[in-house]
């Protein structure tokens, strides 16, 4: 019988092949797809996120754990479309703003958001306002996340926010982050949310979707 706690531990340790094998075993034992996703994969990534937030582990550990989760998700993905209970918490469009080619932080946020049950559309780097708008409409996004590492590209975040306002798209929550970005800057440009790191970004996304209460 598959042991979901063991799957959590293997995911935490970044054992991608073992996680994939356990997901396949759980399916062979007729465990529901939703049970495997929630108890085997998302529960494991939740621990990773908590430990990262408390500085018990660091970025390299999170990256290998996220890869292990993706290995398990690859097995489940074809089955998730038909599963009503496996609908995502919400859809996030993520991108680094125009003029900025840095993506490590964005990638980390994207992986951890997927681990929390979000559907993430990653646009990549150097993205103009038009692309954020197009993707938000195309994928019916709940949240748009913008990243910047350069102080020279930070102002473009306001260009994106103003672009959404000009189009009358006010149902999408616009969030910002990156090393030079601060809470006061986010408030100044009218962003709906800011987080200083990936773990707290996921907490913010969950709060914006009403999935957790404000601490």
C-alpha cells in the first residue's frame, strides 16, 4: 500500500524518480487522482514552503523538491482534466517585466505556486504590457505576478498596472516582487499585493483567492 507520508518525505528530499514511481503505484492501487495530488504532492510542497519561509532550507533545496513534484505531476496531468475536485485554486500569469532578463526568483515563485495548487502561466522574461494583458484575457487569470531585479525596470510595473486600468480589467489582482521592490513601492504604484520572497508570495496568492485567512 502506498504511504503518502513517505511520498511527502521523498518529495521534500527531491527524489524525483521515487516520487514518480509512488504516484504510479498509487494509481495502480486505485487511489483517486485528487487524493494523490492533495495528500501526496501538494502536502509535501506545503512543508517545503513552510521550511523555506523559516530559513530551514534554501533555494537549491526548493528547486529539487519542485522538480520532484513535477515528476509526479507529469503522471497525474492527463487524468486531472476529468477530475472535478482537482480544479486549481486559481490561475496566475507570471512574467518578468520589459527590459529585465532575470528569472530565477520568478521561476521559484511559479514552482511554489504550482505546488500550492495554482495553475501558472509563465510568460518568461522581458514582457511588455500587451503580453500581460493578452495572457490574462486568454487564460482568464485571477492574478498577474510581475517580477523585476533591476531598479531601472521597476517603473515598468506601473506601466502594466496602468495598462490594466485603462482596459477596465479590475477583477485581476496585480502583484509585484523582486529584490529591489518594496511594500511601499507596491503601494505607490497601486499594486494589489507584494511579497519579499517566494514562500510569502504563495501565502499572498492564497489570501487573494480567499483560500487562507490573513495572519
